[in-house]
């Protein structure tokens, strides 16, 4: 990689059309808990009261820790905060807080966010919400920096090579450990490859190669498109994504119903970015009752206000997340005959405005509780059953 491009970051002018609070967000009173479990609230309050200001920079934290001086900072110390204390093999490389100074000797809190415009937007909104609640002063967030080089070349920077994926592989993304554990007695493991960012387990079943591709960083929002683009370059046969989403149908579906959309749309705030489109979803030929029709992807969770909920309801959107439609769009635009489908389960419900006081047992603020984990494992086992039946079908 070219060194001058690696260290080139530009200021990002972040503009948000929506502000959130307990009265206008679909998570209602849970929105603060959701946001503030992701940041060291008390540490930030103390530092900001001491005159620190906040910079957000879109770079993997260990790169920042190694090259901070070349990025304009000095005297860097990592803030001791891990918001998710569960031991995870995948999706554990998350935003990290540091303190230090810039070259003007200004005291800085630096939030290092792994590459991706939507991920930066998401954490920027969390920080702005925190500043609004505790300081009523969003100007404390002084700078946001993005690198087009890091975002464009994320697969190269993270060492993804042709040892992970082979031609005609059927690639599974998402909850691969859980699905693999449910199916391993029926699979023949033929190869395994791992580096700092990826793990691949290639298995044989019914003369098909299933590649369980694990990603150790969060491929939030539009950065997921870079992963799909690379898989398509590897000439894979099929891409399956299995994770979690939000439902607009019913709060009773949380952890109890499987969603597999057949139509997609992408929006931001109240603006359509990509119009509705369809892709063939082959698992629906076997299990048509899994079809949940129109799905939307948005850059952030914090933009999901009652106004957006009403906007989506008018379009008959049934489910929402940050990646699914982004992934599908890559295949749709390239017009390739590569099958793609998602098979997800809801973890939260987007309330309508007249449902502000609706009580739900689970949402994104408590999805790590033991009962939520129990129910998650149960429905992933059900998803694994459908995938097994799908893989055993000779004509697919």
C-alpha cells in the first residue's frame, strides 16, 4: 500500500436531518441505554469538563495506536473501556477511545472507528446524542476524519486474499459459528484459514462447498458492499447472510420468526438513496412462508424516528437493518447470476408513534441478557435446519 495514501485523511462534513430523544425515537425510553452502553459516559464527562474536545477518525484502532503520530497526535493513551465484555471470536474489533494531544497541544479525546462511512455516521450520531444530553453543546465534537483510501481498499488493508475464498464456494456470512456448530455433524471440514481479520472454514455437504466466512470487524452499512464486491471477484456461487434485524410487523416476532426478504430499498433519514428492487431468493422456492418481502437498510439506528417509521410504513417495508439491502444492491447493479439471500431474525420492533408506551421484552438495549441469548440460539438452530434442507436440495 502507498504510504502517502494510507495517512491521508480528510475532514468530513457530517450533516444530519434528524435529532433524537426519548419522545421521537422508535426505541422510546430505551434509546439512551442503547447509546450510552457503547461509550464510557462518566470518563467522557470528566474529560470534557477538563477542556478536552472530541475527534472521530475512521481507521482501525490498532492502526491508529501504531501510527497516531503520523496522523497528527501525540502522547496517546487508550481509554480502558470495553462495552461488550463477552468473549467473541468475530465482530469484536470495535471503535476505541484514546486520549492525547494534537500538534497544537490541544487536549483531545480521539474515537477511532473502523473504516466505513455509515459506521462513522452511526458513532457520530451516538456522540452527538451524548453531547446533547449532557452538555447541550455539539461543538465539543470538533473534527471528523475519513479516508477514501481506507474505505476503498479495506479488503487489501485487512489482508484478504485468495486463500479465504475459492471459485463456486457458497459463502455464509453473519452468525457462522452458531450455524456451523448446529450443522457440523453433517459437514466435512476440508480447509481452514485465518488471519487477524478473517476466518474461513470450508466444508463439504451434498457435493457443495459451504464456506463459513467469519469477519472479526464490524462491516456496518455500506462498507459491507466492499466485502460483497470481493466475493464476486472470487466468482463465488452464492452468498448467504444470516444475522439480526428490526421488524416493522409485530413485536411478537422478536426472537420467534425467521425473516427472508425478496425486495430491497436503501434510505437515509427520510430520503430514498436506492429505489426498490428485487433479487431472486432461492430458499423461498423451498420455504415460501419465510418470505417477508420488502426490506430497508439505513446507515444508522439513531435515525429511526417515528417520522421515518411512518415513511417506511407507507412503502410497506417489513424489516430493517444496516447491511442487507447494501449487499443485495451490489449484485443487482452488476446484474450477475449470483444468488443472494438473507435469513435473519428480529431482535427489536420499531414502534409507531401511537405505540410509544408499548412494552416489549427485548430490544437493542438488552439483547445481551441471558434470556435473549437463549432465544437467539434457539432461533439460529431453526435457521440452521432450513439451511441444511436447502443445501441438501439437488436442484439448487
